[in-house]
C-alpha cells in the first residue's frame, strides 16, 4: 500500500501525471493564455458592436427566436435561480471542461488527443469571429439586466463579465458571437457520448449543455443565435479532427453509395426502352430481293402437306420448337389473367 509520505517525492518530481501529463498541462495553459490575451485585441468600438447585435436580434425576430428578454427578466426577478446561474456561468465553463479533459487523458490518447484538438480548433474559429465580428451581448443593450453585475456582491466576479474583481480589463466584453460557453458545454456532451456507455454520465453531460445554454441567455451574456453559433463551431471542429465524426462521415458516405447502387439496380431491372415496331411491309421489301427488269418470274413448286414432317402437319404447319416457345411466352399471360 502506498503511503502519503512515499508518494510525496513522486508528486514533487512531477511524475504523478508523468512527463506527458505535465507537457499537456503546460500546452493547454499556454493556449488558453494566448486565447485570452488575443481576445483583447478586438475592436472595442461599442457602437459598432451594438449595431451588429441589433442586426442579430432582427434576424432572431424574423426567425421567431427572440426570447432573450423573457428569459432574462425571469432570472432578474428570481434571485434563487439568478445567484446559482451566476456561479454556474463564472465557474462551470472552466471546471467541467478541465475535469473532462483530465478524465479523457486517463482514458488514453485515443480518447484524449482528438478531443483536445477539437477544443483547440473551436477556440481558433471562435477567436477569429471575436476579432472580425465584435458583437455586444444583451446586457450591454438597453432593456436587459446584467445578472452577474446585479449579484457581484455574493461572488468573486466583478461588474465586467465573469472576470474576477479588479481584472475586468483582461476580458473582452464584446466577444459574444459565438458563445464558446455553450460550445464547450456541447463539446463535453459529445465527447462523453462517444467515450462511455454509462447512461448516467451521458445524461449529466447533456444536462450540463442544456443548463449552460439557458444560463448564458438568462444572465444577459449571449443571444440565442450566439448559442447556436457556438454549437455549430464545436460540431465543425469535431467533424474535422475527431475520428468518431470521421467514422460517422464514412458511414454516411457508404450509405449514400449503397443507395446509389440500389437506384442503379432498379433502373437496370426495368430493362431497356421498348424497341420501335417495324411494319411488315418494310421487312418484306428489305428481305425479298427485287426481280430484275425483263426477267421471267421464277416458278416455285407447290408443296403438299404430304411432303412435310408429320409433327409439323399436326402442329398446324409449325415446328414443335416454335410451338413450345410460344407456349412459354404465353405462360405469364395465363398466370396474370388466371387462364
């Protein structure tokens, strides 16, 4: 049995997670620091960001998705839900994502590496949107309540987004589109879905994604289309780098090929188009050579029934092979009309 005293040197040497684990921690910390600092380089013009947010809200009205005001007002008048939602927004985004990353790391590289790269790709796409399309959240528009600012006295966050008190200058408050809070929550649900068959774990992961989507809208930090865009960013990222999505893409391609072959086989079974019927007169003209001009007609010797084979005479002048062929051709007709 390993005692705490014997384990302390191992932890001190950094071998508790191994060299690869320490390297992964440093890599993720560096990437997140670069991501956080890069967001501050976005255009800070609030008027332009509000105009862009107004266009987004107009599109929501066209699609009948403009429900932010009702959800935000409900959280504003129910502090018993608003305070837990504020803590959820300020912490779950980081704690749950990090917990799932550690869990995947312990499961093995086959589970961890694709999920990590999907997270990195989603951050790159989101960062590009933040730099090129700064969009104001609802809390910076008229008529909405900033829930986190309203309850800042009970938490560690200040009045500027979810940043700790005194560190509001390190965050970009115009980074609303897309919502990576909602995107990362969906990432958690998807990687848990593909990694384990435990229905309780899957249910909790999907519940986390649903609660996060409601919280980011109810606290006034994101529009509904921000959430949809965040989900789309994560799905695209996992589609590009995750083998689980690659297998799904391969299965979809295989099914498409099978459907095409099935359709092609149906067309083949239908047979070629019907041939054009040629009049008998035309066949007679082509098969019987014309007699030369001035020549006498060739006399043909009449043949009597006695000169024919008995089986041909009994079949009405037709050979038995011809009679059998006609009987086979008429057989489907008899079955069809019950003759």
